[in-house]
C-alpha cells in the first residue's frame, strides 16, 4: 500500500482532503474573523505568481491599473435594480466611524454615518460613478482599466480559497463607444483567462456563456471559464461580463459621438480571484498533497543535500551550490529557474515530505555517492518514482523537463475531464449520471453532462432536486438539437454539472 | 516672465499648488466617498514602481508576503490599551451583514452582527492573534512577514495621497526571541526605508526616533524617516516600531525557549504608504508641474515626432522607431529604459505640456531638421532649456544622463533642506523661526530647527502655540546640550518643525 501523506484521501472524503492539502502545504488557515482566511506565505507566493502573469497579460492587451475606493455609498448600489438584488444579501455595512467607551464596559460604535457605506462586493457602481465624470466625448473612449483589490461578500458557507467572505481579486472595468467593441472586449478577456488557466495553471477549461439564471446581476451576457475538479464537480474560474448599457444608463455614462449626438456608453467587467488558488489545488493535487504546475510554482526545484558530519557537509554543500548556480543559469518560461537548497538540520524523510506536500515540481537529492558519480537523484512530483540521472544531462534538460511536467499536468487533467464528460439526451440517464455511485462519498458523481435544452423553466424542478446547474453554453462547436427533458427543439446544448 | 503651467505657483499657495500638480499630472482625484481618492493610472503606475522596488528590498532582507483579514473584531482592538486609545476615534465600523428593503423606500442595513468589526486601521491586533497560534517554540522564530493592503482611518481633514480615509500601504510584522533581535529588525527596516527614500525617490531624509508624545500607540520605540517639503514643512515618510512585549503580552504570543522556559516574544511593525506618492510630488515638482526621479518614473523618456503631411510622417516615424529601439536596448538601473513614442494627433505645444506636467524626465523632439542632421532635441524636465545633441552621443550617454538627473534631484532637495535647517538655542529665535515671514503665504516659515530639550512637558505650551512638533531625535551625531527653552541639561537635540 502506498504511503499517504494526506488524511483522508480524495476517494474517502474529497472536501476534507482539500482542506488538509491546503493545511499540509501551509498555504492558508481560517482566522478569528468569520469566513475570512489568512493566506500564508506559500499560498501568497502562488497568488503573486498568478498576479504577475495575469497583470502582464492585461497590460499586453492595453489595460492600465488604477485604484478605486473600498466603500460604496448605499444609494449607489440601489441604482441598478438587478445588481443590488444580486448583492444585497451579502453586504458588509459600515454604519459608524468611531468607537467610544461603553458605559457597560468595553467599547461601542459611535459617530453614526448619514449614509451607510457598503464594503465593495464588486465595483461596477463606484467605478461607474467615476467613469461618468471621465467620459464626455468619443475621444475619451475606450477606457481600459483594471484594479487589484480585496472584496467582501458575506457568504453563509465558506471554504478556504473557494468561497470566503473577503477575497482578493482583480476586476477589469471598461467603457466603449459601441456594443461591438464592448462585446469584443468581453470575449478578449475571457480568452485571456482561458489562456492563463490552460497554459499557466495547466487547468483545462470550457469557455461559454451563462444561461439567464446564472448571469451576473445586471449583465446582458456573462462569459465564463468552467473547469472540472477531481471530484467531477465544475468550478467557475473566471467571468467576463458584457453589461450593455445597463450600468451606463443607471450611472449616466454618456458621451458625444463623432456626429454630435449624446449616447450612452457600453461597458464590460471581468474578474478572477484567489479562488483560482483553490482551483489549482483541486485540479492537480494527489493523496500525497499539493502538486504545482512549474510555471506558477514559487520554487520549481529544491535540492536536498545528504551528508554525515561536517567534512562531508562542506564538500556536499560546495557541490550543490555549484549545481544550484548551473541550474539557475538555465531559463524556463523566459525566466531564471527558481531553485533553492534546503539545508535545514532535520531528518531526510521529514524534509522530503515537506517539499512533496508543498508541491515543488522537482526534488533533487544529492549525497556523497551522487557526488562521486556526478549524478543526481531526481524526484518528479508528478511521478511516483525517483530516478538517478547524470548531472550534466539533468542540467542540460532541466528546462525541457519542467515544460514536460507542465504539459503532462494539463494532459492528465484534460483526460480526466474527457473521461467524465458525456452527452445525455434523456431524463433517466441524466438522473443516474448525477446520482452518486458510492453512497459513502456523495460528492462523487458522473461529471459534466452535455444536454440540449429549450427553456430553463422546464428544467427548474429537476435541476433543483439533483442540485445540478447549467454551467455554460459552450462556445464553438455548439449546434441545435432537442431538449433532453421535454423533446422541444433546442438552439444549443449546455454543460450541466454539480458545482462549487 | 516664465510661462507657468500650474496655477497657483508654489510661492502663491503651496497646498493648492500641490492639489493642482496632482490633477494636472492626472494622478488622482477625489471620489464620491468622503476622504477616499481614486488613484488614476499615472499615479498608480508610480505606486507600482515603488511597490516593486520596496518588495524586492523586503525579500532581500528575508521577508515573505502574506495576507490577513480586512476586519478586526472589536474585542481584539481593546486588548492593548494605548493602541485602542490611539485608533478608536478613526475607526470605520461594520455592524450589519446585509441590506433589506426599507419600508420608507430604498434600502436599510439588516442582519446585525453579534460583535462589530473594525475595518483595519493597522493590523497589529489581528496579525498578533494569528502569530499567537504560530509561535510555540524558539524554533518558530523569527517570523518575518509583510503584507500589502488597504487600511482605513477616518480622518476629519483629508488631502490627496497625504492623508486619506482609505490608503494603500505595506505593513511588516515580525516576531523575535530576543529584544536585541527585534531592535535590530526595527533599525534594519528604517534603514531600508531611508535607502528607498534617498536612492529611489531622490528625497533626503533624517532618520531618528520619535519622542514620547509622537510614538506609535502601543510601541516602546518608533523610528521614522522625516523629509522636508518645499514649503519647509516636515513629512513623516515611513515608520518602524519596536513594540517590545506590549502586543505579545496583550495577545499571548509566547514560546518555549531553548532552555525550556516560557517567554513572551518581542515584536516589531513597520510601514510606508501611498503617502510617499504625495511626498515625491511635493519634494521635486515645480511651477510647471510634476517632476519624477528617473528610477521611479513610469516613462523615463518620451519621443515627440514632429512632421507635416503623410510623407514626412512615414519617414520620421521610421526614424524615431529606430531611435526608440536603440534607447530601449540601453539599460538604466539594471532594467531596459522605459521609453514611449507619443504620436497622437494633437498640437506640439499641447503635447509638450502634457509630458512636462506628468514629469517625464527626458523629452525628445525629433523633426525633419533633426533627422537630416542626425541629432535630437533634448528637454530635461529638471532643467529649463532644451538642447540639441548628436543622436549617437545621446544614445551612448542616455543611461548616464538619467543617473545624473536622479542624483541632481537628490542634491537639489538636500541643498534646500540644508539651507533651511538651523540650530536654535533660545526661545526668541525659535519663535521668529516659526513665524511666517510672509503673511500672504502663512505656510512658509523657517524650516527645521535643531534644538536641545530636556522634557517635552516643558515645551508643550510653546509648541502648541506655534503649531510645531518634535519630528525626531536624529540618530548618529547627536550629543548632549542645554534645553533651548529652560536651559536644563538635555541628553540630545531633536528636529522641530511644522509638519504634514
């Protein structure tokens, strides 16, 4: 039986396995504040790498960063009816601006605000109010701005990274002179997200549009990327919204066109969050702990020197220092390889598991025998066995090896998704697909079902019963058919799944 | 009379000049939320450059980034008496977690929280509560963590960047086994800030310790860097606090030492904020607008092509594209030079002022005559006149030129500070030094006074009357003397000044 570092295993209890992987990798922990987590250094370094890659992609597509207020006056939220409807139930509300001694002891809020302030759950309304001042003429358009920020949504059930009361994210907010341009932007940014998910996170995603019931509150259309986790549930990993003129009308974002008439502008918004960290964990990790794709791993290679006594220590350390420098001089992904030596004075087995659980893609063990033979002992996180390799050969191939691991993780995840995606055209199959095969692990079920449907209203009861939702109407190869439940003619199929 | 881009000038009305420089450079604007600003792309790019440089310095000194909750339970703040005393009057308080329809129309807060949450004004208490869990043994120490975050202090009087209700900052929070180590850390980080201020921002600073009355609430010692603005007022640009065991006792951060006994840990905290953007603006800018030091400028060089008609346009653009590539291939500060071509179809004068007001260090004009002569017309933002230069010579010297500008700005600011710093040993001189010479511009006064003092209590009335504070007790060449007011023996002198 293989040694298992994480208890329980994925098969035993997937949600609990996830929490334990996050803990074992020292990525995050719960805090004293309900629903808020502490992102620890290893988790934050991963987020920083995500941020930097995404930020480069945003700038390459013409966007600039800016920063808008944390607080939204309550009256601003009220302006877009669907929007406030969507967020009113999860708003943290600031009502006072100081504390004073409570006659009963301790402190109490004082200095009541004339108008309550909402801690932003998303910033369409506060940013829109600013844009209304910036936009006068068609010459002021487009506005292409992104913000890196924290947001708060008071969720009743929270789970580390996947659903937290406060989370970190980026939100792009753009303004355009025409609907066409805004739609183009909406699509451009979902493509950026898909590119990032697949090529940086090694996480295959389906790009599509949300159905009416799943759209962002206030949007005309919401595009999303949907990924399959190892429990076959869907995770919405990023969204890009075409807001039409809904927010520009609510907020008076108007401009004089080239021909002189006054028009409402067309806006978009798009975002991804620290939820991606959770998605990454759930996509690649195994029963030994975290598995990281090399492009985002804070450390890509760790060297464990193995020695006895000070004499050997000096020799081995000199040897691994040289090796580290040789490897760091190689480039992967146009950057110097991120490599560290772990020379802590702890047992070898403990040290090995430390890095395994933290998902470092390649672990090198170097002891006196390896030094004598000019070889290294290579442990790939994505493979069960370690292998000996000639040192020079390893250095020459290290960049390819990292690229192989990156590609391999993507292919493994894609195969998993393909194996668990089926086309379903009748209710019986749909029911059986979404009924857990194993009563002991109710999280495991069929996966993604591709089903034609004519109207969401027809499906409502069945979906509610099975706790299934339409994830998206996939872009691309979609085509007409018949509703799997009613047999009515259907324009397209959607992906149906249980979801996070 | 020289043309003035900013109205009013510094001499006419310094505070208003500052606001106008910020506006003219398109760095920030006020928002609909009281005391909160919108940081616009040009201001945010400057902050991003500051962040990246500081972050590299923090990592080079062994720190890692993490992220802690935005909210602090009210009871956490109460634990450290001085601390809560210092912040209670400026806390934004969250009391509800949703909105519901108000019978009178609109919305109202609902879902009252059992315990109010404070939007962090600083994070010692929430981070300390987490550290108490992390620290068990001396082996867990030191903890060296930094956080990039937004904080909120409900200030009554706000001013863009310098004092805003919400601001962006970094806060380092460290835990150590001994007082010596914690003091060392406190000093190391104030040195990092001084290095950054002087060598990146080109802003000379005085490093010293705060007097009792000016210390951070809850700290044993606060070190600060103090800079002189062009109106001769002091601006506190960064602080580093030795917190002793005050917070570890309030929060039970305890560890088992090597000898087995349980001890309270020693903590520090240190921070700089978007206030630095305001400090930078006020240190270097002139009556034409923003002046940026090259190391932090978002764009270091801008090329303005000058032409008439499409034929000339094609030739000139080809020429300036080549020039841009030649310059971008040069390195300044170990990075490719940040250069852009401004080919917008607007008048040359308008375009020139656009970049002057935004503080771009070097502006190149290239027209047909320059092309024919293989020369460029060079406008340095730190000098009044443009000069013609051989193109090849410019490319060869561009990196030196940027370094010269950087050094020149520092030296100019240092000379200004030296010219306005005097030693004062009696009340009459002190009074006259801090009495405005020009009644029309009450902001302008003497500057920094170096004065010995024995006890802050002796000075309280005089300082209050003149609106002067002790900025810091400078480190280094300090020495005993006699109090300028009472003649009592004094251990050291302090810098006295009016301040932001």
